[in-house]
C-alpha cells in the first residue's frame, strides 16, 4: 500500500441520473488520481459535471459505475453511515455560498465538524479558536455569520473545513461570491494551507483562480478533455 | 460515556437555541401539550376527589353493615276514598328475631322513624324522630359533640331522653349548649342529653340515605313505642288533601357484622328470611360495601372517559408539534445539508430533531403540570369540591408528554435525515 501515495484514485467513474425515462449521463468515465499534498484545479463550463465530480470525491454522492479508491480503499459501495464517517474524518468542504449555519456564531460554526466526531468540549473550543486564529478571525469569535463580510464568512468556512484535520480540502468555487481582491486573499490562504501540506482540490471556471495550481484538469460534457 | 453525556447535553442545548429562535411559534406549538397535560392532572384530581368523597360518605353508613329498610310498595297505595283504611307494610318483629339468629352477625339495631315538628322555647323545625337502641351510635359511626347517648337501662325504662342532630341544635339552640334543655314533639317533652356532630350531607343522586341526618332526633326505641305507637301517618302529596295511615313495626334494621368478608353471605340469608316472611317486596336490602364497589367502578369508568379526552388533546398537541417540526425541517433543509456534508450521520440529524420536539413537548409538559396543579386548587377554592392531586398523575402525564414529543418527532426527524445532502445543500 505504501508504494503509492495517492489520496484518491478514480477509475472510470460514471454518473447517470435517471429523470423518468430519460437517462442523463453527467460523468462519462472519469479516471483521476490525486497525490498527497497536490493542488489541483478543475475547470469547465456549467453543466460539464464539475460539481457532480466534486460531490463524488467528497463522498456526498455515489458513482453509478466505476471505482473510487480513497486511501487505497474502495469506497464506491459503502453505505451512508460509512460515507458520513469518511466525510467527518478526512474531508473538508468549502462552498461558493459559504454555507455557514446562521444560528451559530463563528466559533460554533468552526467547531461543528469536531462536534460530530464527539470530541471533548474544552478541546473542541481550543482547537476551534486555533483555527479561527489561523484564518485571522480571533476577534470575531462570537459574531453571527450575518454580521460578517463575505470574505470573513469564507474564512470561517475554511477554518471549519480545517477543523477535523482533513486529508483533502474540496472547494467548490470558493471565490465565486467574492470580489476580486477578497478572492485573491482567500486563494492565498488556501495556497498557504496547501504549502503546509494539505491536499487541495478547487473547482472554478475562472482561469485566474485555476492558475494558482500547478495541475489544471478541464472537464467538458462529463469527460476530462485536457490536463496540464 | 462522559463524552456521550456531554454530546447529549450539547444536542439539547442546540435544540433549546433553535426553539428560542422562534419564541412565539414554539409557545403556540406547545399550548396543545400544556392543555392536554393540565387537563389530565386536573380531571384526575377532580375525579379522585369525587370518589374520595363518595367513599367517605359510604363509609359513614358503615362498610360492615347491611341495612334493611321498610319500603312502602306502590301497590299498597290506597285510593283517596279509602282514607280510613290502614296500610300495613315493612319489617316485622319476626324478621328481627330470625335475622338475629344468622351466624357472624354482631348486632341488629332496629329503628322506627317518623317526621315530626320539633320545638323548643326558641322555635320550631321539622325533623325526623328515630327511635332506636344504644348501639345505633356505634354502628352508624356517629360522634357526639355534647353530652352522651342513652343507655340500655334508659332504653329499658323508656326514658324520654333525646339526642339531637346538629341542624336541630343549630335551629333550636343556636347559641347555647342544649344538654339538659327540653324539646317538644307533638305534646310530649324530651330532655336533650346529647348532640351529634355535624355530618356531611349524604350522597345526592342515589336513592339511598339521601336524607340529611343532621335533622334526626334519636330517642330510645321503647319510648318511641310508648309515645308514637306503630302508626306512620303520611300526608300524600296530590291534588286532594289526603292522609295515609300505615302500620309499620320497624323502619330499618342495621345489621352489623363481625367480619366484612361475610357480608354477601349474610345478605343472602337475610334476603331468604325476608322472602319467606313477606308476600310483597315491602323492604329493600342495601349493602354499603357494594355501593362502595359500585362507586369504585363508576370512578374507573370516569377515569377511562377522562383519560380518553386527555389522550385526544395530547394527540392533537402532538400533531401540532409534528406540524411545526415538519415546517422547521423544510426551513432548515440547507442547514441539514451542511451538517451532513461536514460529517453528520443520519442518526445525528434524527437525534437533533427529536431532541427539539422532546424539548418542545417536555416544556409543554412542565407548564402543563404547573397549570394542572393550580386548576384543582382554584376549583376547590371556588366550588368547594374536594380535589386530590396524585403524584402518579403528574408523573404519568409528564411522561406521556415526553413520549408524545418522541412519537410525533420521529417522522419529521426521519424526513430530515433522509434528505439527499446534495439537494439539501442546493436548497434556497
């Protein structure tokens, strides 16, 4: 097992949605491997299957065909409970709409993944504070998301994605709702995390964002058309 | 284990937070449960109080007693033209002697009764003369507040002594101790030697002993025979003024038993004797213990009816909670998606929403218990009804309220857990 340091390996992944009698093939055979510590961008126009791919990578969705090896373990047939566990332990999500829980304040939002791991409260709060510090929000711990700017909200989301110390961070258009300057800041933060060793996979349709990474995968109609 | 408990606390805290976010909505939601629980406790306490009162009243008649009463059967009613005819009904001397031979009977106390105007120097009132024997006091559980009851010797000597009921005392001797004073019945004078303590007015609604015994005047049986004989003169109500004269030897036998367990056997013997001695059924046999059992039975039915009403209101309350939880789930679809993406299992989502519905129903339960304890107190204060709040009714209704929260929370919680995380994340 140790011979290969792939975090993720996809083999001929297909995803077919059935809408009544019509079958919609969103992913038409994707094979892809992600090495530990890599920074990958996935690009493609809307409808190309980026988000579906990300959902499968993030264990939110299951492929219709194909095999998904996560840390050399085939997880394409696992049940909901086991997939939840993988998400909880190894995956950090960052969304375009930030997706913070509005009733919870900054520190509660950050500590949420730890809560589902059943970690002791004191340790949880300590960790959450550390991560808030890391993204530069230690003075906003008890603010609600609605009291923060977009950039700050995305920082909270990043801190939350980091909280469970994931193997891979999956970001779906992380700068899509932000202005260029803030977007740049967020990308810098993500790149810093990548430099510190986190595997990072970013979905974007903005070439400027994609250019932060060394490896860019282009999707079109559910196929990888270009990899550079 | 420690982590588990902490986890539960955290979930509960989260639930409280979400509920406090919609104070008015949550309050309105729990009203159904509040009223359900309050009505369970209040109604059970009123039912319990009523049956307690009934039990106490029946106990006054003596659960160790069988009472045989003379009864003027409708067939013996004379026509008005027949005014001079003398009727004859009721218990006889032979009955008394025969009943006395039944084993396991401790005592048979006979009475003869008539309605009379009773007067003192202070006024006049209609009461009931009860000619009886000294053991009447004990057998009927009467207590004296002044003086004493008459003795066997005084019975033998036909002394004209009287023990008066509390209402007679209140009307004829309002301010003084009547012992030693004189009352007049017809043209005879009686010396008051005792006053009976006030008794709660007997059960209304049953034909049995519905008279107010506080208007009784007790005299020695023999004295009654000497002064009043055996004739009962009754003014029959009707369009024509009409006297009816009946010969009645005894009005009541109070059969006091040694042992309650023999009561039905003895009653059947009594019935046999009376059946063979009497041509028509001019008597009735009453068993207070049986009435007690009937009262218990009535209470059981009462409780079932109340329980059903309360159950319906709790179900309605539960549906209210389910309704609001379904709305909450829809409202928070996105949050559910986020939680799932972050690693929450279906079970975590279920726990979260069930804990919210349990907090709602449990809070409703607590408020309901408080209200349910207050309502019977108010009922007692304003209507004088006896109410008894039992501990188990509080425990029961609170437990049910929590159970309602779980039951009606399951469906919305499952619905939340079954949401597709991807769809949920996309939900606006």
